C-alpha cells in the first residue's frame, strides 16, 4: 500500500559499516522506518538514485550488497550514460521507497531536470511512494542549503526542487562550515526558515509539514533556524525519536 500522505524522509544518515571493509555496509534503521511509512508489507521495493556522484558503479555495488539477505527488494535507476530502465515513470511508481544518495546536489538536480525526472518524482511523492535520501539526497527536496558542490569551501545552493518550502542543512555537527553558513543564509534571506540535521538524524515530512525528527544514535539532534523580525537568527534544537530496529 502507498503511504497515507505524501512523505519525504530527508537525512544525514543511511547506511552503517559492518567494520569488515570500506564497501561492507548495512542498512540503518531509517530504511525500516521508511518501509513502515510506505505501508510496504513484507518485501519493500526500494530504488536507488545515485546521480549525485554520476551513477558511480561502486556505489551501486555497496547498495546491493547492503540489502542482500534482507527483506528489501532493491533496484536502481541510472541515467549515465543513458537510463538503465526503458520506462522510468512506471519503474519508480511501482516502488515503495526511492532513496537518493549523497554527492553533488547541484549536479543531481541539473541532471534530473534534463531528464524530466523532477516531474516523475513529484508524481511518485503524491502517489504515496516514500522519497528520501542522505546529504545531497536530503537537500534536493528543499529550496536549497549549504553545499560543497562547487568546491571544498561551502557555498549556497538555491536550485532545489522546492517541494519542501524550507532550507536544509546536513552534516550539521560534522563539518565546521555548515552551521555558520546556514545561519548566514537564513539571516540574509538567501534561504527561508531551515531545518538542519546532525549526522545520524533524519527529518520526516508529511506533506510539507515536519512531522518529527528521528535518529539512529544518541546525543544528536535536528534544528530549526529562523530569521527574527530584527534580522537576528534563532536556532531551536529539536530532540529526535531514537530508532532501534535494523533491517534484516
């Protein structure tokens, strides 16, 4: 069954390491949450979009390896050098979950627009497919955020899909440039009210409303950053609900 209402899970989390090598990942509990939100049943269908790193083959290897032996039914949509499925719309509309990987959010959104994928994904969202992703795969659904798409010094990005009418800050506790730049962008009006996530945290949106924050570890949080009438910036901590279930 599709999700009861349009749902996006925008995160700074996803897979975790089994500590047996750099490519040996396992799905974090965020995926079980997304399957629950999608009302997916015993064998959730999940499709991976990885255009933020140009459909890097090793990323798909990690993805399929992570879900091997679990109840999930993985697939992927590649766009380089051409789509790997004949009917993109049908393939995505038959998924329970679409997961978008990290990388360059600027390149991701540009490639999607060339292929008209933003319209297909919007249809999926409205039809009850749960959309989500990490880092670039989080920012893309919002109006924009802070990105390293243009180099190691973070810069503003304001060309997101904009279905969620907020800014989005990822890796908020892990990279020292993130918080001050998000504060500046909200303060000068480049971005509107923004929601930000420490590593390990995800934001669950029902429609365009933030329903809750969730986390796969203790001691981390989400944040709401707003511009006050006097031009000052106010940050409010949002305590997440701790997720414990692992996909198997």
